[in-house]
C-alpha cells in the first residue's frame, strides 16, 4: 500500500512584536556604533578604483550576475529567501532588513553600497520614527566617510527630525556643518546638544571654534563686499567714460545696452587685462597680431592719451624677427572696422582718438591691431582676404 502523501502546512509567518522590533533595531545600531568606534582614525583610502569598480559592483546583489562563493551579504541571502519581498514583509520589516544590509556593507567599508542599502530602507516610508532616524543617521555616517559633508549634514538633520534626542546625529551635524563653513548651523546644534550634555568638553570646544570661525568669516565677507563695491564703482566709471567719449561698442545700439560683460578680454588668461580707469584716463589692453608668424603680443594698461606708436615700441623689434622686417618705421598697422574692412592706422594718433574714429567699433575689452611689413607679400595676403578694400 502506497504511503499517504504528507500534508504540508503553510504556516504564515507571525509578525514581529514591538519588543522584538525594538530589540533588533537597538542591536543593529549598537553593532554599527561599536564598529565605527573601533575604526582607525585615518583618511579613507579604500574606495573603488578605476581598475576594480566593476568587480566590486558584481559583488552586490543588485548587480551580481551569478551566485558568489563564500560569505554573502545579508541582502544577498535575503534575496534568496525572499527577505525583501514586499508581499511577504511589512514596510517596517523591509526597512529593518535594508538597514541590516547597509550596516553589513558599512562594516566592510563599502560605503557607497551602504548608502544604497540605507536609501532603499528610507524608500519604504515605514511609520516608525526610530527606524527612520537610524537609517538617516547611518547614511549620514557613510556620507561622512566619503567626505560628502553636505549630504552628511542633510541626513543628520533628517535623522533629528524623527528623533530630536539623537545625540550621534546631532554631533555629526555639528562636524559636517563645520566642514562646509555653515557656522550658524553648527552653533545651533552645539547649543542644543549642550542642553543635555552641559559639561561635554568636545561640544564646548566645537562651539567656541565655530564662533571664532564665524567672526573671521564675517570679517572676510565684509572685505569681499568692500572689494565688490569698489569694483562696481570702477565698472560704473568705465561705462560712463565710454559713453562720454562716444566710443562705439559692438551689439550696443543704445548707450543703456553697454555693460562690462561686453568688454571682457577675449583672450585666455587675460582676466587681469580688463579696461579700467587710472588718474581719470581709460587704460586698455592692446593686442598686436602678426599673421605671417601666427603670434601675438599683449600690452596691458595702455593709457588713452598715449600714441599707438608708444605701445608698438614696447614690442618691436621682436626676438622672433630674424630678418628684421618688423620695425616701427617699416610696418603698417590695421584695425577691422564695423564695416568689416581693414583700416590703416596713423601710429602717431593717440589710442583714445583711434577709438572714436568713424569706422572703429569696440568688440571686446582688448583692442586688436594687425601688424604687417609695409608692401610685403604678408600685407597683400592680409588685404586680399577681404572681399573689398577701403579706398
């Protein structure tokens, strides 16, 4: 007679009691705190490198392509047991499980994977303040290890929103705020923590340090504001001088269109070559271009009341001119006017007079002039590049 088939009872898993849940949460927190406290005080250097990141990703159950040999993380084991199935677990149980996975990866210094675990736990939106505070606090700890101080501060303060008495979260908020120079925030958290720990020397020292740094920060800001104010006054004076002299500015049909953004030097590394006023005179940066040799010379701070010849004499003769073709008495100098034609410059004219010539148009804060040997093939090629010549 055949054996009767065994009846398999499908016993539904009993939900965790509140006492069991609290005990498990406290154990997880204590395990992680013990591990953090036992860590060496040294810079984090164990992150993924370019050579190993794919291997590290493959170890995580979110990305692994095969079952690993040896020890598996709690998340890998949980996936095998449907530990993370939302149909088999409440949001609170899922949040706890993801927290456990985050703690596992934190202990193994896989801080980015730990952040993934804590983030998944937060996404469960369970209604337990203690678990949520713990998830945010632990994620803040992982961000801290990665020097993500802004994220560490954000997560610490989120943890405090669920549990205002979370001392570790508040201490981390203090330290993270210090790292990103948010001294008011640091002071507020210090004063709050001292309400319950009035004799905590570490917090007192952090508070005093933040107050001193805040005073220095305010002093530096006042200096910066004064510098910006002077720069603004200088900009306004430059714009007024350009308007008063009636200098034509490209793409400015009206005087009110003029602003210094249209007068910025158009050369890399020429940030200090911007037009400015000195002793009531506009001082410009003059750029001499030599198309034959594809090279340039930049002369900064050229006063408007000085002839262009004086600026040219600073750069000619040039060390690269072995044939001695480029001399002040043997070259012609041109600028391109608003009519897109080359215009020959009288080198004895003052720079300010050139700027108000009939066809001159200011294209940027640097004044370009093309220099070619008079009557040379280089000059003919330059003039021939224009479809029409100025007669």
